[in-house]
């Protein structure tokens, strides 16, 4: 027997409009109000240990795995110009073995239990994470602590990893879709650490010594900069014991003092390559990670270029066939942010593509988005947030990022409510503010590529 569809409502109780799906039928959008949102946070705990290490856990009774990470609040923007790339170099070296284990022993111990151990470096943090079956939680947490606190720093390893990272940098430079964003960041944050490539540059990578990296580790890998986050089949008190055992004896240290970016920007940067397409990236200063305006900017991006229902996807790909992919996104740090639009297209289409982008942005900055776009964006952001909470790694990452960047755990309900509260007035205000600012154009393409 067919069941009549319920009328979907938002978190504020307002009915949500229906939109046509791919088959012309009516598809409904809602905030999945049937979910017991409060239950998603009821087991979450946060402790600040005597050493200064912060430990956040999110137990998930239904899972048989655990994801554990150490978020280190130091990234590429905290390096001096002479040590550009040190954070990422250090990330590599910590996987080359500890004072007790070789790199092979570390890798085989994780492989033997079906686990995953990895890391990444961004501008304001370096994150080491491990995911293992629940029965190996204690081993994984202690191995994580050992790798971070007791690196081997063998001089032979630095030469091996130097070549690996130089190859990684060469790969990024050889990829026009990477290079166009590297040049864009440098131009948006001209002469500032936020504009430098996280991988470093060829000169600093070639000159960096093992002592340089060991000293960087000694200075910054201290309890004041550590957040341990864990989700899945985990016990909070046990995680606190592991954190204190490995990191508690180290001096607390200091958090980095960061230089606020100036207004200095470069309007355009073009790099000629012997390739067929033009890779085009436009950038504006955006919203900081501490500003709630970033929620409304996410709504704007979903309507603008983030996904197949966005205006740019519809206009540039679906209606005009000018490009295979077009996208927009916002990115934030503690004191700055960027807003970008990207497209790869044939050289003869560049003026047309730019005109469509400019017209679309002008329409949103001037008139905002319509009711349907607003509710679709809210539904997407809320639904994807809730679905991500089914995964222990996503919940761990959410915890660690919140504590590192905001100093607290952000309840799921609070995040959902902020999405639901975005209004048309906010969208227009923020779109006008961001897109009304100075724009940077980055191009990588064949000769005669121009905006």
C-alpha cells in the first residue's frame, strides 16, 4: 500500500518546497527531523589534561572500529621563509620510524591488523590519524603517541624523504589544476605565509637539514598544541591515559603567534604551458573559520557552483557545454579566508566562460538566491553533515577540528540550527561583501591564454 508522503519541514517548522527529481517527479527536501540529534552528542567528552593536551572522544556503540588522531596546531603558515615546507617534511619523517621501531615495523604492525595510518599537513595544522579494528585501540593509540613524540630522525632518512617531497612538488607543478591554485593562493596572500605552498619550495627543501626539522619538532610539538580526538569503540579515560603517558612529560610549550595578512594582492597571474585547455581560477578574500558567516557562504557556494544543481554547473556545462567541470568553494583559516571559482575550458571559450561567471556572481551578489535554492542548499549541508556522522573517521575529524579551531566541541544540533537559520538577507549581505572585494585571476594554459 502506498504511504502518503509527509510534508517536510525545516528546523523552524516551515514547510519545505518540493523540487523535481531527474525523472520529473517531485522530490522532497527536509532536515531529517526523525533523527535523534541530541543522542549524537550525549556520549561526547572533552578533557584538558594537566599537561595542556586536550582530549575529545565520541563513543559509537554500534561500530567495531576506532579512529584516533593527534591534531597538531602548527602548519605551513607558522614556518619562517627559510623553513618553508618544514611542517610537511616533518610529517614525512615521523613515519620513518621511532626510537623503538623502524618504519617497516610501524607499517607492518598496522597492516597486520587491517588498519590505516596516515597524516596530512595544511596551513594551520598537521594531523596524524589511525583507524583500526576495535580490539586494537590501545595499541593504535600508543603507536600514535610514540610516532609523534619519539621520532628517529636518521640523517639518511631525510635525504630519502627530501627526494620524495621534491617529486611530490614536481608533480603538483606539473598538474595545471594544482598549479593554478598554487599561483592563486600566492597572489591572494601576496608576501604572506598563507600564500606559500604547503609542500615548500625547491630551494628550502634542498637546504633543510635534519637539525632544522628536529628543532622545529622540539619547538612546536608540545602539549599546548596537541588535541587528541577519537571516535568509535573508544573509552575516554583510556585515551586520556595514553595522551598523558606520551605527551604529559613534555614542557607545555607555546602556541604560534601568527602574522595577520595585509590587504596586499596581485590582480592577475598567468603561466604558459604546452597544454590544450585553459585552467582558470578566480579568487576573493573570504570569511574566517571563526566567523559564522562561513555557514551562509557555504549556502551561497552550493547555489553558485558546488554541485550539479548549482547555477554555474547548469549554465556552463549543461546548457552551453563550455566545460566538463566547474566549481566554487570557500576556505577558511583563523584570521583570513578565500572564495574561489574554478573552470577548465578550451582557449576560445575563456571570454564566454568568464562572462557567464561574472553574470552569475553579479546576480547572486545583487539579488541573492531564490527560495528553492536556499532550501536545497540547507538540505544538502544538513543531510551531508548527518550522513558523515555514521563514520568514525568523520566524527573524529569533526571533534578534533572543532577543539583545535574553536576551543570546544560544537554540538550537532548547534551546527544544524546555524544552517537552518541562514536567511536571504544574510546571503545577499555576504555575497555582496565577498564578491564586491578585489578579485584575483589565475590562469594556466597554452600561449595566448588570457582573461
